[in-house]
C-alpha cells in the first residue's frame, strides 16, 4: 500500500516563478482573496444524494459581507471565463459557497448560476501553493488539456474540471454493458504513463475524473487529473504511478485481463511520443518553466535523494542519482523522452 505524506508542506511562490506567471498572464489582480472568504460565521454539512457526508460545508457570511463577497466572486468568474468582460455579471448570481474540510488545499467551491436559463457552473478559490501551480502548468503544457487558472498573491482561482470522479466511475459506470473495458484499460495505461513522466503523484481514483464521449461506433474515455498538490514532492517512485494505489486496483485488473504486454508497451510509447511532440511545440514555454523549477525548493533533500536514486535504478540512468533538486529530476525525465523520440 502506498504511503503519502499525511500533511504536505505548502511552498511559497518565489520571485522567479511569479515573474513567469506574470509573463504568461497567469497572475492578475483579483477583487477578492482566499483569506477574505475565510471570514464566514456559520456552516452546514453538505451530503450527497445517498445521505453521506461529503466533507464539504456550505458557509454563510454576516449580512454586511454578503453583497461585497458575491459581487467580488462574480467579477472573479468574469476574469476567469471572459477575460474580465463584465457584461454578463448582472444576470449571474452566487447560489452557494462550499468549503472543503478534507485534504491539503482547503478550497472554496463556488456555484454560480445564470438567471436567464438556470445553467450553473463551478469554480474554486484556494491557497496558492507552488507545487500545485507547477502541476497545473505542467498539465497545461504536457497533457491534451487546457488548464484555466489565475493567481493573485497567495490566492489561486481554478476552473472546474467536469467529469465523473474515478471512485464514482468504479461504482456506477464501470460495468455498463455499452462501455468497452478495453478502452478503459487503454486510457488508464496512458494516464499512468503521463503521470509518471511528469512526476504527478497521489493519483488515487478520487483525484482524477473520466471524461466520457460517445463516438460514432463506440464510447471514448479520457482520464484527467484534478488534484495537483503532489507534483514532484514525494520521494518514492511508485507514488507517481497510479497503478500502485489500491484504490485503482480495478483498473489494473482490467489492463491485465484485456491487454497483453506488447499492447501495454505500445500504448506507453504512444503517450510518450505525444508528450514529446507537445514539448517541441511548447519548447520556449517549457524552457522558461524549467529555468524557474531548477533552483526552486518544492520538496526536501531526503525526498529528492530517494527519488533520484529510485529513478536511477529504474531507468538504469545514473544521472538521476546526481540530481540535487526536483527541477533537475523532472528535466532529466523529460530530456530522456525527447532523446528517445529522435531515434
């Protein structure tokens, strides 16, 4: 069974990383901060449809604060979604503000509703942690998905990632007759490879979602990470491989049942080739991010040494063992990918 650090340390955004975020228009001035949202005076537990405690609480503010907070949240949403265009704000309202008592980031989840058609959306406001923001940026660069997030000081705003959480997919979707288990197994193999290459840890089933798309002759699946707190933080190699978490065992069993070793290797190589192409397309941005990560402190020396040693043994590559920062380790991992793509 995998062991994750029980309480991950938050790392501040250093000056070099903040300059990078400004250059790529991630840092903007926001009308509301995470700290301001913490001044609620009442809360009630949020239960799911089956009556189970979700570990979220709906929070309520003093009457004098409700107006300014709701106005600020609508403006934040406009900046996140519409580049700051305020035209839609007059027909939006904040229906609910939830606070999560579980995990490291203690986010606020905002439900915002369009008054004209009752269509709603969510977004999140969290404490800014350098590890998580590195994770978001690497997901933006290396995965197939656009990541929409903003920073202001110590406040992080994230767009909601829609999909079925992996643990709920296992309970309610996995065994549907119209779903091809081979396609699910294939996507899990690719997701596992993507996480390992970019060193995104703690991808237990409730930390990723399934994006389900009906196609003309079958149903397609894509797996997306939704939690980036464990970006190159832990020391054990297997913590970056979703296949080793007991919560994901059912997906591993699917792969064992439906895919042979040659097919698994093919899917792994396909994913690595796609990541290599993204690196080449985004070479200037990844270089700028690499320059920041190389000297940043986002883990501890003993974890860096352990991970370097384990990757050196796994890849038969002694360069990993000489790495002194997580930035050097991720650089070596991505460089191996690029070199192999040129063969």
